[in-house]
């Protein structure tokens, strides 16, 4: 990743929060790294260097600023815009893959050798996979220290460290103080540990954000028993690497409050990553709206819903199966079919996890492959498509996670009977956060375009939309919104 030092310094001098998470400011004279909007006195230009990741800063010996907490910011939008090896690796590292299967497992998942992966990440991001994963572990450890009453030894292993000593050494190196001081400082800030078994987090985002459209989508597609939206709080169950969990998401000014109940605290890091992807919290709305507003025909829709987001996914197989369930049927019909499937084949959570919300896990691909034909109804070809997709996932021939290569994912999906370009594009948009998928064949997208005076035929709309690259997914959301409201902007 190439950073423009002059542009970065202007952002630091202006304390521009829009750049938080997009690069790190490392101050040579203090040995501290900060977010661009850090309220401390702006350092001299000659005393700073700009780095793409916290891992790169830590590898150079800098420690995190305890005033601005540079790891408590939105992530870089680069990892969704880019589809290269570095971006795919960063998405998997954030999902905790290195903690679960190590760097060799990460390299195998991406289809490259460890040596090549390390070389590319070091060149692009200033640090290799081990250093990047170490930064991720340090961030997870800080969250557990500040938001739970867990013992430090338990936090060490939950965050992915191999020993308590390694945990203590890393926290001291990254934050400059021992773990007990971080917990004490969190208490003084009013961010002390929550009740046992519950973790309450603040998930920051870049403003503006159009929560109305985002939560309307989540409400319209919510599967009863798995998801719910009541009084402005979205709740759902989660299937995580080490066990189940439930979450409640409530929008606030500048952040989303996430209240988690988890079976295993080792899942905290992956959960945070997945929730951020679900709500598209790492997007750069100013850059997106600037490009889309340049089209005078689309500009009124952008002005009516600034900061629109792409609803993402917390589970790749689940979102793929639900998208296929929604092929060529209404949203209500797709929701009914998914609810029937979940009720018949899903797993029920213990009352401790599902105390005040949904308590049903969406069924696994293995169960749907084995018993889906008994539960699903409708045309036989449609049932065969769903069961066939579940079988491909269950038998490992199709891997659906944030590390997928977008082009290869579409090729694999289109090779399956009954799956067409709309389905493949929709899965890529939600699973990978692909920002540039227009879905021009979608009837609602084309009708929304017509209401705005844009070409309403597929070829004409696709040609006109080239000027919206690389943000055509967000444009599609504006067109969907225009159609659903039924009124020209």
C-alpha cells in the first residue's frame, strides 16, 4: 500500500477522523503510534512516518497511544475495495485464521506458499502475517481486559497467546503498560468490565451512515428464531469457530453498541470482524458519495440517503444458502422458506445465551445436504439447487469465507446447476463486501433506475453505471431504495 506522506500529514494536522483506520501515524521522537485524529499536539513533519497497519508500527518498535487508542477505530476500506492477495489475507487474519490454523494454514487457504505470502504482506503492509496476527491478538486482548471480568490468564489464551508470559510481554510492548493498568484505566473511563458472560463493545464507524436503510433490510429479511429487530435493536444468533453466540446491535452516535453472549471468549476477535462486515462499518462514505453524487441523475438519491451501506454477512454458507432461497421469489417468500428450514433443522441455544432474543442457529450445510429435501418445498429443480449448493460446501469443494477470490468464487458458483449471475453477484456483494457489483439484471434495480431517469434496460444501465465504479454496489442500494419507496428522488 503506497501512502502519500504530504496528504497523510495534512489529515493529521487537521485531526481528520475520516482517515482513522486508513493509516497509522508513528512519532519517532516518542516511539508512539496514533490514529490521524489523535487530540495530542501535532508532531513536526520531520518526526513522523506513516504506516499502513498497526502491525507494521509494532514491528518497528512503536507502542500504541493510550490516549487515542488507535486500534479502536474503523478498519481500512482497502480490504473490501481491493481483491488482491494482501486484502484477502487481511480479511482472514481479522477473522482469526492465524490463531486457529497458523500461518501455514493461512497460506494454504490463500493458495500460496508461506514465503510468498510473507513477502507480499511485508512489501504491501509493512509486516508479515505473524506480526499482523500479533497486532490482532493484542487488540482482542485489550477488548477482553477492558470489557470482561475474566482473569488475565484466561484472557491470554482466549486472545490466542500461547502463554501468559507472551501475553504480558506483548501487552507491555504494544501499550507500554501491564494488563492490570489497562483494566484500571478502562474503569476510570467508565468502560469497566460487564457482567460475567456478557461483553459490551463499541463498534466505531465513519459518518455519515444511513442506518434506516440498513436496518430496514435486516428487518425485511430477518429469519424468525434466528434474527429479530425490535425497538431499533437488531438481534441474531451466531455460529462461530469455537461455539455459538448471540448479539444485540444498537446504533448510537459515532458507534454501534454490540452486546455479546459467547460460549467461548476465543471467538471475540472473529465476532467483531464479522459484525463490522455485517453492517459495513469500515466503508468510506465520503469517498463513495462523492463519486456517486457526480452523476446528476443519481445525486438526488445520494443526497436523500447519505452514507448508505451494503448489508454483509456473519456466516458465508448461511448467506449463500439464503440468497439461493431468495432466487426468483419475493422477500417474504424467501424469509418464510428460510424460517421453515431453520425451525426444522436448526439448533436451539441454551437459555443462558438466548435470554432475551432469538435462540435458533441457522442449519449447517451438512444438515441441509442430508435432510434439506425433506423440509424444502417448491419446484424440484429449486430444491435440487439448494441441496446441491449445501453439498458442495459440506464436502469442501466450495469454501465461502472472506478470503475468497471474487472472480474464482463467481466461477465456482456459476458452474453449479441453477445458479446464475444475479445469485453469484449477490453472494459476492454480501460475503466479500464487493463494492462494485451493480446487479443490473435485478428488476428492482432497473425499476429504481427508471424512476430516477436513468436507463431502465440492463445493457443501458450497465453502460451508464461505468462512471460509478468502483462503488456500483452502493449505487445499486440507492436504486433499490428508490424503487421500494416508489417515488422519484
